C-alpha cells in the first residue's frame, strides 16, 4: 500500500490546523504557504474533510477552517481512510474486501491479513495530538 499525495497532504493540513488551533479560523492560503502545497489542491482535500465532519468552515473576510474536535479525537487512520479509502494491501481483504473464489485455499491471504492488521494497528493508534507532540520534539518547541 502506498499513500498518495492526497493522503499525505490531508495529514499535513490537519496537523497544521491542530498546530494553529487557537479558536480562530485558519485560511487555506496560510496553510498553503506554510506547507508549500497548492491552494487548489488543499481546497479539494479540505472539501473531503469538511464533508466528513472533521473540520468546520467559517465564511467571510476573516474566515477559514477549524477542527471540529480536539486533536486527540482524530486518528491518522481516520484521516487516511477519508482520503485514500480502504488501507488494505490487496482487494480481497479489509472492510471493502472483494469476494475471491480462491480465498479459502489461498495461503498468501494470511500474509496480507497480517499486513492489514499491522497497518491498521499503527494508524488507528496515532492521533493528531501525537503528531503535535512529535512535531514539537523535532522543532524543540515544547508546550505544556
């Protein structure tokens, strides 16, 4: 499984919103500058996140976006699934697994199930709050 730019940028966008989570809306233009991602691409991604109920849009001259929940309530898995769909390595397993006539006799399906379980185990246990903490460790800016 390879995460597309849409998934990677969605994580960066959500992390940016969490980083600048002051209660004031954050503009796409500001996120674009900080993250060095095209505004047009960010608008497409934010539309998906808004539709999913992850962010709230505030209109007007001082408008922008804010997180609807606290950073602890968003997992990396939630964000990636919203932009990438099912994270399974093959189409015959996972939440959206396709029927496969060979699955009952297939030995390799066990490998793919283990990979799927491992990926989900990681992305479903890392939150935006964890990413904020890791970010502060990298930059040396600790917040208490």
